[in-house]
């Protein structure tokens, strides 16, 4: 079992995620090995060169219009070697008009000399036009969103089981440092087993009293610079729907958070949205639909990703934290208890590899039950809007719940906004940590 787990960690740490595609290329004996870093360098070089030729913009023809784009990021978790001298890359690029495009590229060639053979717009502001499905012959094909089954849209019903690797790569540490990381725990919907923990420095487990989260606290020194923190968990998860929580104190979820305030602006909006509607379940659905209709999933610019309800209300863009914080603020303003949780969405269309980031959700209280919602996913996939009102799929892991987390010892900057990525302070000042999430459903050895 230990040997198997070690190989799993090596596989995910290297990020070598290969899928097979029919390429029609022959003669593979002298073809160099390609890893994801080669593909990333290839697509970044292509976009850089096209940007130079485009007078500072990556220009792309789309719907009889020339888009002028800037690179936002390469999705390193989706880089793939499809076959001999044939590769896949996906990037986010922002248009000068403010829209965010997700673009798929197919490349041909060897490391250092790759050329782009096909370019397709996959998403606009988070809303996809197609998804990918792997056939029995291991080739991948586009499937329109309208015809795609739930598993291609990120949803596994029933149950799921997987190993989840949480890896943090420390930066240069110039003095004493402290770090806080989430430790997922078991509950009615997930069972979490700790397989291994590799932690530099000195560590202890803390608990926040408000929400019951376990937090891994680590003291670090200069000699811990550039080391890895690796936490490997085995997770069994079931689909979450509306549920009764014994002895729930729902009234505490009417209180504001630092970035989810209660004010007249939210109350005024919410009251207009729910006017003429009776019952908290119906009123919550009206707020859910309102957020979908009035926000766009754009992770670009300044301010997104903090779960700032005021930002979301004013700018009307953001990621899952912003969508759900806005919903929570609106709900609480008309006396519907609502709360926040964060973790990761485990890909449903493949069984191993990287996970692009964290993913969060919300729950509201009505008719004696907590009702899960995932508004940002419902915004992406309109045909799943009814599913995500009252359900979270099985292919999830919850890392922590709640906002403004208080632990002792805690960060010098005060309560933790939310805890998915590590919170690191060097000399009492915030510092960034590179994070990689990976998973594997195929670990069967004992």
C-alpha cells in the first residue's frame, strides 16, 4: 500500500497527464518525451509571438469579429500530450471590452518547436459551448453542451471515491514564518482518511470554535525555503441534497461577515427580487436566479476571488466566492440564514490528474433544512440550474466552511477570510504559496 501511494504522489507531483488521440503520425522511435512544462512553454511562446505581431494584442477571429486579447493564464492542469508530436492546451485570455475567453489549442511538434494547428473558443465568461468526451478507442471528441450528459458537465450523482493530493510549494523564507492550511474532516456527506502528511517545520492541529474546522498550523524557518507540503487524503463522498442538521443554530448564519455585510443596499435589492413571493424556499430560488441573471463568471482584473459581496454587487463579475457571497448577503438581508463552504470540485469526465483551483458553494436554511446551492456552476450550465438548486454532486471535497475563521495562534492580519489555499505569513506579512491539487480514482492497491 505504501509503495502504491508513493507512486501516486510522484505521478501527480510531476503533473504528467497524458491522453491518447488519433494523430495519423508515424515513426515514433526518435520522438522526444514531452511533459506538460514543454507544452506550456510552447503555447506561451506562440501567444507571445502572436501578441508581438499583433501590436501588443493576441488577435483572434471569432464570429466575424477580430478579438484583441491579452493572456490571463494557461490552464496547466489541462495541458496534455495527445500522441506523437500532438498536444493540447487551454488558456484564458481577456478582451479589451472586458470579456474573458477560454480558448482551446491543438499543437504539433517537439519541445522548443511547436506550432498551433487548431484554435477554438471554448467558453465566454465561464459559459461553455462544448465539452470533451473520451471514446472507447481513447480518442477525445467535442460534445455540444445541449447533448452532454451530467458527468461531462462536472456532475457525478450518487457517490464518488478518490485520493486527493493537496500540495503547497513554499517560497523563499527570509525569516521566521507561520502557515495555516485546511484539514478536511468527515461528516454526513464525506469520509476523509489521512493517508500521508509530509510537512516541513513544526506543526500542530488547531480547531476554530465557530465552525469546527481543523486547521494545520506550521512554524517555518529559512531552511524550509522551497520545500513542499504534501497532504494525501482518501475520500468517500455522497451527493448532498437538502438535509436536517440536528441542533442547528441557524440564527447565527444571519450575522454579517467582514466581506459579507448587512446593509440597506442588499436589503433593497432582495426585497424587490422576492416581492409577491411567499415562503423562504421560493424566495431563495428567486435570489438564486437573480444572481445567475445579473453576474458573469469573469476572473480578471482586481478584486475578484475574495468573496466580497459588495464587489460582486457593484461589478457584477467574479468567481464562485463572489457569486455565493452575493447570494448569502441577499439572503441574510431578508432573514434567510445562509452559509459558505469551500473545497474542490473533482473532475467527472476523467479519473486522474490536476484540478484547476478551489471551488465553493453555499447553503440556505428553509423549511427546517439546509439546501445546498452552486450558483456559479448553474451560471455556466443553464440546463443544470434546477439541479444545483438543492444539490451538490458527489465529486466534491469540502476543505473548510465559514468565513472570518478564528484560531489561536492566528494570523497577524486577523481572522482568515476563508480557508482553501494556505495562509502564509513571513515576518508577520502575507506571502504567496504555490498550490497544486490533484486526484486519482484509480488507486485500488491496498
